[in-house]
């Protein structure tokens, strides 16, 4: 019997040496896959997330096509929020009928008891785990408290989330109160996912980059620290914090107690590493639009990300000389502490063959 293949993804989260750079894709299960669209033509989005057999099937779909190094639970950041007593529907984007804007509404939110309120999520995790390819772990996830607040206060998706952002300034105490509730609920939710079998946990702070430094610290960061502190006491799986459009905020998350920081494509990984220092892994950061380039160009764009990650890792270990050499020779190797991903979710009109080329290229180039 061959020994079980170590998970390159989990090793990279812990900044250990890897045989190749692990890769997975944000929103890897979803509408760009014909098999997802086929199922979705018969079943609405919410049912897909609430029926464990279907959620498990959709989670596994991309893994049958591509040699991805991690799976991510098929669900949504707003799924547990429904269980707090919020009247929320997926159309398929999340819409809240009575947006949460008063202390009375905030105080009326229920406590989240995962086993009681979202048993279907925990059951999905239990169904997925035994069906994963060897060495491929399952990532559980939740929304960052501030990103959840954006939807709860605005009531619907928005480009600028102006209603949510003005709420922070007009009613800062109410905002903190709501964020505390969400932070505690997500800590309980993520803990339950790990207990059910999730092997890493990711917090999506998709709209954190809308905030200036003061508001980010006071609202988004303070709340996510509360979630992370609770998780560190209750589980030892790696924690990932994805901060979209966070270039200008990187120094503020450098001491957040997580293993991995996920970044969008706006900052090269070498720069990100300079700010974060050597004690964090980084995840990212190809522009989802790059999947629309020709096969040769796609490989070139992927190489740019890999080269930046290599530079970042070498500079983090103080090996500046080797870094100069490597830059000269164009050498690319698996950089410890790098997980390849897109900088944000894959677009629904992406060609799946382009994803296949990307995954294979990252493995070949770094293996
Ligand atoms: O493959 C995976 O990544 C797992 C599944 C997943 C979904 N949503 C499924 C989904 C994950 C991790 C999410 C996270 C999520 N949901 C985020 C954070 C990540 C990000 O993209 O910034 C956010 C902000 C949401 C909120 C949300 N859910 C929106 C804005 C929308 C509508 C827009 C869209 O992308 O369609 C959803 C619906 C949703 N969540 C779909 C999927 C596959 C589309 C449903 C469908 O039409 O089938």
C-alpha cells in the first residue's frame, strides 16, 4: 500500500516545503461548469446549499475535472445568516427584506447554534470528506463580519455599499454591536465546520477594501480578531483571511493571528510579503480576467505570479542574493508559503479548459 499523499495545500498553509505549488480556485464550484448549470437548471441555488447530497455533489464537480489541491464547501457566506432570524432570500444574490439598521433589530438576532440551525452544512461536510481524492483537504468558510454587515445593512449587493458605510459613521455603536454578534456567530459556525471535518477555514472579507484605515481597524479588523481569537482557542486547523482590494490595508492585517492571507491581483506578491513579513503564507493572486488570454499568455501570466511568490519567499528568508540570481535566470520553483489562486472568484463565462491549463501549468512549472 502506498503511503497517503501529504496535502500540499495544508503544508503550504503552514509554510512547509512542498513538492509543487498547490492551487485551487475561488468559486471553483459554480456556473462556469456545464455540469453545475445542468443541475442548477433543475434545482434552485438555496436548495443546492441545503440538501447535503447536492451540496456534496457540487463541491466535488470541479475535482473530477481538474487536479485541484483543495476543495471548498459549496455554500454561501449568507447561509448561516438566515438562521440568525434574518429574512434573506437568494435571487441568487442575497437580498434582505428588512435590512438591519436599528438596535432593536440587532438585539432580536438569534444566537447561532450550528448543530440546531445549520445541520445540513455539517452533514454536507461529512458527506464530502470520504469522497475527496487522496491528499485533497476540504476548506470550510464564512463571511468576515464586516462583509456580512454590508449585506445585512444594505439589504442587497451594491458596488460601493454606501448605505452600510454611512451606517458605520452614523451609528458606530450599533455597528460594533452588530459586528460583535456576527463575529461570535461565525466563530461558532466555523468551529462546528472544523468539528464536522473541514481541514482549513477561510474568512471572506470581500468588501473590507472599501474602508479607509481607521474604519477598517475599528470595524472590520476588530470584529475579525474576535472571531479568530475564539477559533484559535477551539481548533488547530489553518485559518485563511481573504481581504479583497486590501493592498492599502496589508500592514494592518500583518499581525492578525491567521496562517494565510488571501490577496487580490492589484499588488504583486513580493510587495505583499514585504509588508506581511515571513510568518504568513499568501494565497493568490491571478486576475480572473487572465483566464481569457491565449494558452501561451495564460502560462506567462501564471509564471509572473509564481515568480513574485518565489521572490517573496526568498526575501522573507533573508536570501536576497539567491533572489537576484533567480530573477536573472527566470527560474521558477514552488515557493514555500504560497497557495496559487485567483485574486477573486472565477467569472461565470470562463472556459473550463482554461482552468485545466492553469492548474496543470502551475503543477508542471513548480513540480
Ligand atoms: O466554489 C466556491 O467558492 C464555494 C461556494 C461559494 C459561493 N459563494 C456560492 C455561490 C462561496 C465561497 C461563496 C462566497 C460568497 N458569497 C462571497 C465571498 C466571495 C466573493 O466572491 O467575494 C460573497 C460576497 C457572496 C455573496 C453572494 N452569493 C453573491 C454576491 C451572489 C450573487 C453573485 C454571484 O456570484 O452569482 C451569491 C450567489 C452565489 N453563491 C452563487 C454561487 C455559486 C451563484 C448562484 C447561482 O446562480 O447558481
